[in-house]
C-alpha cells in the first residue's frame, strides 16, 4: 500500500512539474495569488527559474518512480 501511495505521489509530482514547466505564470499564481492582490508581475528571470524548477521536480519524481518500480522487494 505504501508503494502505491508513493507511486501516485511521484506521478502527481511529474504532472505538476510538467505544468510548472509549460505554464510558469499559472504556477506562480498558485503560490502567490498575485491575481487577487496587488503584488507586481513576476520578472522574466523569476519565470525562467519557475520553469527550471518544474523541470527539476519532474526529473526528480521520474527518478523516484523508476526507483520505486524497479527496486527489489
């Protein structure tokens, strides 16, 4: 049961990482809620860092998924 939960968490992490990489402005809005407050728009550098963070999250979750699927029981 724990392995199934870990696999589902890894798949969710991969999906969210891809979302962050493809739509960094929306991922930033999830964190800061800038659409509902008067926080200034994110800079291009912050958007690039968010995109990079999404790629890193996806890769780490994919590695976790491979380890969980092919680890000896």
